[in-house]
C-alpha cells in the first residue's frame, strides 16, 4: 500500500498531467491559442485604458515638461541674465536660452504650411523639455530641421524638403527627424546657427527659456512665477510666456473624445477574455470525467485528481498566457503609437503592471475555471465519474431534439440545431462569445461610419473646387487671413474679384467669406466669426438643430457657444465687430468644433463694414478646376488677389487613426470570439465523436456531418447576433454622444444615425459568421474522422 | 444465385510492417444467406465486417457489395451506399440517447431524404413487428438491453437494406434478452434477409446462420454450411 502511495507521488501525477496534455493535442492547442488571444486582447485593452488615463500628465512628467515657456528679447536681456533666471527662488530647473523665430515654409508644390515656431537646440535632451525623438535624428547642420511629430504624414517624414518661405531664393530645409514635445515648446527645431540665419524682419530672433517651478499647479502660481521672471530681467525684456496649464487643457480636450471609445473596447476585450478563458478551461476539464473516473478507480485520491486536472489546464493555458503577453505587447505597440499621435504625447508603452496583472488575473481565472469542475470530478464517485464520462446525461436537451425534429429541415440540420441544449453552460459561454464579437463588430461599424461622417462634416468651406482671395495670401496655407479687431480689411476691392468670378466662364456658384475676431457679450476675449456673402449653403455646417443662416440678423453657433453663454436657439446675442455692435438671433446649432467651439457664423450683411476676403467657387460640370483657376488668376492676380485649386480635403489624422484602431480591435475581439466557439465545438465534437460515428455508420455523409456540426452553432450565432446587434447599437448610441460632449459638442443626426437596416441585418449575420467560422475546423475534423475509429471511441 | 458480398483477394494491414490483420481472403455471400463469422479475439472478424460495411478500406483486393465495388467509392458515396443498402446492429446498440426510440429508428430513413410521414409509417411498422411500439416515445436509456437491441434492429431495417450486418448482437445482453434477439434474427433470415453475423457465440451462429466461417489470424480456417457445422 505504501509502495502504491509512493507511486502516486509527484512522478505519477506528473505523468498523468503530461499524458493528459499530450493526448488531446487539438484541445491543448485550442486552449493555448484561445487563452493567448484572450490574454493578448486583455493586454491591448488594458494598455489602451491606461493610455487614456491622463496621457498629457504622463508625457509631461516623463519629459520634465516646461511649466513656463518664456520668450525674451535678446536685445534687452543678455544670455547671462537669462541663465541667471534659472537660479530664481522657486525655479527647480531651467533650459536655454535657445534662439527662436517664426518661419512661413512652403512645400514642393508651392503650398503654404502653417507658420512654424522654430527653436534652435543643439540637443533634444535636457533637464527641461527632454524631447522624444520619434524618428530620424537630430538636426546637426544648416539646412536640416526636426519637425513636431504632429505634422507627420505620408509626405512629411525624414527626407522631406521644404522651402523656408515663398521667396524665390529661400533656402531649403530637409526634415531629418520627427520629435514630440509634451510642453509644445516649438513646432520645429534646427541648429541654433540655422535659426539665427533664418531670422528676418518678419520673424526676428527671440530667446526661449524653459522653466520648471516647485509650485506651478494653479493659474495663480503660474502668474506669480511669470511676475518673478519679468522682474528678474530688464523692463520689456520678457516678450511673452506660455503656461503648461493651457497646453494641458488643449491636450486633454484633444484626447477626451477618444477616451470613451478606448474604454468601450477595453471593457469589451477584458470581459470577453475572462469569459473565453473561463469557458475554455472549465470545458476542457469537464470533458475529462471518464479519465478522472479511471484515475480514481486505480487509486488516485480526490485531491490528486484535482491537482492533476488543474495542472493539466494550467500547462497549455500557461503557454497561452505567456504567448498572449508577448503578442499583446506586439499588437499594443502600433495602437499606442496611434494613440500617441492622437494625444500628441510622448512614447506610450505598455505599463509594466499591465504585463503583470493580466497574466496574474488570467492564471487566477484559469485556476478557478479548472478548479470548479475538477472539484466536482474529485467528489464524484468513481463509478459515477466513469458513467458520466461515457454516456451523455439523459434528459438534457431531449425536448429540444423533439422540437427540432419537427422542423421542415434535413435531419442532420435539425439534429445539430438541438445539440447545444445538452450543455447549457458551454452553450451560454459560446453565446456570450458570439454576442460580444457581434457587439464589437456592430460598435466598430457604427463608430467608423460616425467618424467618417464627422470627417465629411468638418471644414465645409474646403468642399469648394476653387478659392479666390481678395488680398495677400494668409499665413495659413492660403486660407483667409483673420482680421484683428479694429484692423482694416485687405485693400483689394472684393467687388472687382466678385465681378471677375461672375464673368469667368465655368462658374457654377460661389459665395464670399470674411473671417474676423469679434467680441460677444457674455464671453471674455475674442470669438472667431465667419461672415458669408451670397448663397453659402454649399459651405454650410451640419446642423444639430435649427437651420443655416438665410439672411442678415441671423447667427449660427456651435454647442459650446450655447453652453458657454447659456443661450438657446431663438435667443439673441450682441456681437461687436470693430466698433459696430449688432444684435443677432441664433437660428441654428452647428456641428463645429473649431476654435474650441467658440465661433459665430452670420450673414455678411449683418455688418456694414464687412467685406469678403475669400470666395469659394464651384465650377460647372466638365470644367477643370485647375484650368478655371489659372484663367481666373490671370484676372484676379493683377488686382492683388490670388486663386488656388482646393485639393480634395483629407480626413483628419485622428479620424484615420481611430478608424484603424477600431478595425484592429474589432478583428482581435472577433478572433477571440471565433476561438471561443472553436474551442466549444472542439469539446463538443470530441464528446460526441462516438455519436457522430454512429450517424456515419448509419449513412450520414461527410457533408451531412459538416452541416450537423455547423447547425449546432448556427442557432447560437443567430441568437448572438440578435443580442449583439442591439447591444452594439446601444453602445454606439451611448458612447458617441459622450465622445461628442468630451469634444465640447453635440452631434448631428448625420453622425449619430449611421446604421441602415440592411447593414444591421448584415451585422446580425456577423454573429452567425463568427459561430460558423469557429465551428468550421471541428466540423471538417468530424467529417474526416474514420467511422470505425469513431465507433471505438468511448 | 445473386451474390450480395464478393471479396476478391482482400487483405487489410494496419501497419505495413506487420502481417495483415485480415486475408488475403476470397469470400462470397449469396442473397438470402445468413453468414456467421466466428473466431477468437484479433482473428479479423471486426475488420471483415468494417470492410463489408464500407467503414474501412482494404489494403489489397476488391470488395463488392450488392453489386457495387465499394472499396473504390468516395466517403460521400460510401455514406449514401451504406444508408441505402446496409443495416448495422452493434454489440452496444449505439442508439442515440438524446433521440426517442421512434426518432432513432427513423434517422437512417431521414438521412436518405425520405419524407417524414413515410419514415414514421415505416418505423411504426417495424416497431409493431418487433414489439416495441409502446416505447416509441421513450428514450433508449429507459429500455432494457434486449429492447434496445430490438430498437437497433428496427433502425437497421428501416431502409430495407440488402444486407444486415450484426456485430456481436447478443454480446451485451443477458440470457433472456439474448434469446430474444436470436429469435429475431432467425425470423429475419427466414424472411429472406441476407445477414452477416459476427459472434463469439457458437450457439447463436448455429441458431441463426445458414453458413459459418471461422477466422484465425485473419485467415479462413473453416467455411461450412449449417449441416456441416452441426
């Protein structure tokens, strides 16, 4: 007896565990793969959720961001004086002075880039604003420039060359690297010598100093620190400062819309991972009851049985967890890079504790999922365990077979349809997997449609084929130059430009625009205003409520404006342009997130002094915009104006990134759902291989066998689709407005109501597709299994 | 006389290095004949049955059943052939526990596409003949061994097969039930049903079969008609 006991020590247990793992290779592989995908999803989802948690603060802390970025006049404050400011009371670190200037670069095609703040730094690193060089290298010699990664795109990457201005003899600058500054201290960097060389009358050199303070958490503390700096240098030497609080607010506002989206996918991924891991492992142990009975019959104690089966589940699951962590990290990298671009933040990496917590939780779930059926098996009487393992439990699902047998469908199909009712727990897990997959697919389809609708709704004025400017080109790529309050509009006579447009053959329609900063009663500071002349409907914004302007005295405003001023449609606001104050009635709430939602759009006739600066022109069908622009330019340029062709507007980087993330995350979740189904069907098929053998012996053809197995999941697919589509629909309906609110706007119907009935039907079919794809492999295996072998299987 | 089974030089090896599990073997079974296959464990009885049923393919030789060369058929064609031409009865019944007795019996008919009502009528006839009509709506788990084997026989006969294969049909039954099944097989043979019966039970072979072959190590050791066996 003692020999027997010794024989059942760790060696015997180890052999049982190893043989159990090796014997059921398909199931072992499926467990490992399903757990791997679930853990990978959880790592990705967890990383994204961590990334959504104060991304600016993390990046700012990592880079030792500047609490105050100050510009000094080098003519009034010497380098030594500026360096001395770093010793001021409360300053914990400083960097600089760095020469700084503003350039107005142009691209290879002559297009204007936004004005860039160029700072001369010989090194990206330092005690303050330790830049994150995303790609390429640092500028080392004249003619080289490093630009902010926020400009990165298909064209702007290392190797791209731009001219420093639109002057014919302007020197070229080659982009050699892309960098991120959490503090947004500059748009581009070059060598200090290069910056000084590029300085001009329009963009003189200033000295940039970067400071960190021991107290800079509030606006008052920033103001106090700024006063200290001003007092430490000669009068009027401090030209301006920028607070990190303003940068943080802008960054947080930019990141805010993505947070509900990432959290939705994160929660979906984690919940689904737990369900899949739990069902996979508990199913695997639950189907081993007969073997457990045999082990008990030869003398294994219940505790040894439990240990053996928990270990047997932990081996493939452990491999899956390890691989899942690696895969999750690999998959998280591109997604976090996308998130970085959206947030404009520095290197986001998978948090170390995600890599620890996810495997730990996965192991716990695996352990519990294995322990419950193993304990049950351990408690079963030996005879019972063998009996349970050999014959299906009678009673379960027999009613379903009776009911399905009455359906006017082939017998193999009706037999399969009734099968899931024999294993309600396994079927529920499979149903949840399919439903979650369908939720993810439905949500992702709605989200991408909504994001595309947002993209289409943005910058409606860019829809025009040709833009004519009645004045010098603005500093924002040819767009209209904004007129400061009290400043005179351009000298070119807009009436002459308008006459030229009307006279130009090929003109289909046009409208004039005038942008200026105005003041609005109830809002401190200036508000961006756009005034329209003519039929501006082609350039109108999507309306959340109300209607677009139809005449003088009307104004259309975004949601944030209404919230800020406490007004609603039908109310009036007092708008002052220069010295002209008019009372305008709010007729519509526009979907317009520009300028932090503080903008007004009105008819140009509302203000007598307003004259159009820009004309947006539609050309007649068949007319080439380029040729039209060329001919119109021949008339307009001598007047002092300019004409340009509008390239088709591209979607915003953030929309493209969110779309890509949605697709990738959905594919992952759908894969996990499919693997969950695959595992359940593998278990089911193994368990029923003998019954399938009987059916085949009775003449069930391979095709009928496949249809039987597929039918066994089809009902689950249909039900998963029926549950998943409405939940995904509801999730979209909940998350989108939250995203909108985070961005400071309500959303128009075109963004919210994106689902069409046929699309929803197709998404419902996605549930069936997930289920059928997951079952295809075991169905083929069942069809190929030799009947004689299957009949011998117990 | 029409041959229902014709084996020509049939051999089956499970491992190319080993001696064949069966054959080479030449064998023919005429229509209406009841052939008992006997022999010790490992003699090749089940292998022979599997080859005739089209559940397995020979390594060598040709297997012709009901006029068709089945060793060359695809899996799909074999399945069709099996459900139309062959009925099988197993030692452990192999009934589907989640289907009622009636549903079990109807299953092969439904697999051939027979209309549900027609299949039900045929199953009803068989249940009446075999005395199990009162169990039509019961599940196999509630029946005795003998009753289950009757259900299995009914299922095997539902498509009026040219050939009934029975693999140790009384092997899992008590004496009374075994006797019951034995009488059933005798009746079937008297009715003209061609039967191949694999059994260890010489008494069963003697009672049911018009001819007995005895296999030893995969080879035919004895081929005798009933009179000779007696």
